C-alpha cells in the first residue's frame, strides 16, 4: 500500500508574516508573533503553515525579493526565532512550509551585486543579460508589475531581465552553478526540519526571453525533476507545492505525478481568472458561475488518481473571497461558510489564507493608504494611459493585493490586537465586528465552521480519495457534487447565490444523513441564500 502522506487529510494555513502578529510594537508582524499564535492554529486543526517569505530582503515586493536565502530579515526576527518556530509548531503537529522564490532574487543579493560588476565576473552568468544600447530594448517583454521586463546597466552596456520589479532580477537556470547553489540552500533548510516548500512562480524559471517564452519553457520539467531529485526526494513526507499560473491539467499531472518525480501538488489558477475580461485581472467582469463549476469539476476529474490538487480561494495575491464571490454585507457569515463548504468537500489539500476563517473582507482605502508595488504601479500606468480615476479605483478595490494584506483581526483592542505600534498598513475598520476573539468560542461562527470542515477531512476518507461527480452542471445557482469511495458517500449541496432557490435534495440522501449545514433550520424543497449542506453516509 502507498505510504500515507500527511497532506492527504491535512489542511494548510497560509501566514503572510508582515500582517499576522506583531510582538515588538514596530507595526510589522514577526516570527515571535506567530509563535504566540500557534495555539490558535492548533485549535483550528491545521497540519501545516505556509509561511510567505521571511528571508532577508529589502522588501520591494514584501519579501519576494530575497537578498539572503539563509537568513531571516531582522524585521521578522532571527534565525534562532525561526528554529524555535519550527520546533514549537512541531510540538503541535504543525509543519512549516517555506516559500521558495527561485525564479529571481533581489538586486541586493550578493550574487547580483557581483554579477553587475563586470561581464567576466563569476556571478555574471547567474542572471539573464542581453547586450544593447540604452533605449533600445532587447524585445517587448513586459514585467508583471508594469513597464518593460528589461533594465539597462550602462557600465556593462547590457540589459538584465526581470519578470517582476526592477529589483527582482531573474536567475539564469541554464547555469548549472545557479542550480547547484539553490539545491544546497534547500538541503540546508530541510536539515533544519521544515515540512515543505511552496515554489513561487516556478513555471517561469525555464524562460527563453529571445523566443518570448516566459512560462512553461522547454526545459521546465527537466529542471524541476533535477531539483526534486537533488533535494525533496530525500524525504517522502516533504510537501511541495508549485505556483503555476500557466498549468493545464495535463501539465499539472506532470508536476504532481504520484511517482514523486516533481512536486506533490500545484496551485493552478484557472478558476481564479473567471471574473476578468481577457487576460488582465484588473479588467473586471461578472463571475461566470457555470464556467466555475465546469473548471473545478474538470480539475477534480483529471487529477483523480493521477495527480493532486491544491484547493484554495484566497492567498496574499488575491482579493478576499467573501467580498469577491460571496456577499460581505448582509450574508457575510452564510456566504463565507458556503464558499468554504464548496472548497473543503473536494479532493486535494485545502489552503486557508489568514483571516479567511473569520470571514475577513476587502477594503476600500485612499491611494496613500495602499502599499503594494503592483497596485501602485498599475495606478500610475492607467492614470498615464488616461483611464478615469473611478475606474482605476474600482479595479483596485476589487482586485488589489492589499485587500488580503491588511492586518489579521484578533480582537477589538486598538489595531485589532495586531500591534501596539502603528501598523505598516491600515487595519480594516470593520475589525470591531470581525475578529477572532468573538468567534473562537462561538459554535455558530465562521471559525467554528472551518474547524468542523478541517476535522471532517481527517475523520472521513471519502473527502480524501472519493471520486467526484458534479451535479446540476447547468444550474445558474446550485453548486452540488457527490464524493464516493468504497466506504462512504457524501453530497455537497450549496446555493451559490443570495436568492432562495426551490430545489429538491438529490435522491439517495435523507435528512438524518445531514452532516453539516450553515443554517439551523432547513426548509423542505428550498435552499436559502447561500445555504450550504453536506450529507454523509456509510456504505453497505
Ligand atoms: C508570486 C507571489 O505570490 C507574489 O506575491 C510575488 O509578487 C510574485 N510571485 C513575484 O515573486
């Protein structure tokens, strides 16, 4: 029998360290702050923490610009704080998943500092350079954060390539030395006892900019297999999750091949782009709900037995799901629970992004109150292109990454208990109403509901490996599916919208088999606004 992996029934919680818990009053979350909140996470029942980057970094992109992979940024603490976090989490059966940013470093990384000194510096070839004249770019490739993907270094008469900010030069994976240096660094973290890694924009590492290839380059899987062989495969219980914006199910089957040759799972984003016009996240469109069901069902079917899904609505780059596809006003509680139900009933490993378990919402700040480089660049770019102010702000309110980055709302004290100082980004003013303290002990809270879902996945194998069948595929409101294995059968039956819907429970499930519901009372033959139910029965 195949060895059981801890993530087959475990849920992961993502921490964005800057915004989770400050312990020293400087307004920035830190590692000791996280340690102080481990019991909260233990209570929620999660088995792993994905920690967004805490390495040394000038913070141009909040830590996704690393200047030392083997040290902790002083604003987050020290390496010994990190070691203590790994240990303290371990005592609570929680593993720490580090965020590995391997596509690029910071321009302040010693490798880049050396690389830009001269063309014959041993580190020059750690990055991607092209000869050229000032003002004549090698090509039209754009940075994901606006502007060109090339920046000129006059002393070298060369451009360096950066898919993200100018302060995030792309590493050259064609260079064997780069790859070996990375593997060594990963083994060092594995020796420290981390439980896994999330691999930032990993599908971009095999770029071939001369052929305009950024994602899914020809050597991508060769590189990943080598990476996996040299590092992760030393320990079969290391979780690895690749961030892959360009994955199709076919590609994801390679990435998460059960033979363990690449990763254990990937984040794919097909569902996440269904409320945008064309390829641009800032161009808003209403959610195509039927398409959402189709897309999620496709991934469930395709990866069953042949790969492994990561299940998520939220992360630090996405707006809050309750504001996005739920209703963050009169049905905030109901819709947050419904969205959680739809997600946690599926096959794969669910991820909860900090505050999602409380139903935290998006914000609408004035421009000066935002901090994110992507958002601020977008504003400038669209302003210069003549977009009306209101339209730009609408996009920012809907999709800006700072929606997810406001401080965690712990209690009703000043700054929501996040800090005693001035928070680096303003706290969502609704913290007096939405906070952990008011939810932990309340059996009807969103927090308690998440707790029940997390426990459900541990107790019932059908949620770990049951086959998935979508029901009501064409229905404009109902999201329903069945999961079934040899032992159990479950029905997830949800109203995705705020209109009451007349609809019968699909045959074969009875009221006494109701396992979980977000309403105390149910009506026969209808689902209330955002009503979510799970029915569960033993077979034979
Ligand atoms: C994806 C990360 O999730 C995002 O926050 C970051 O800006 C880019 N990769 C660049 O590292």
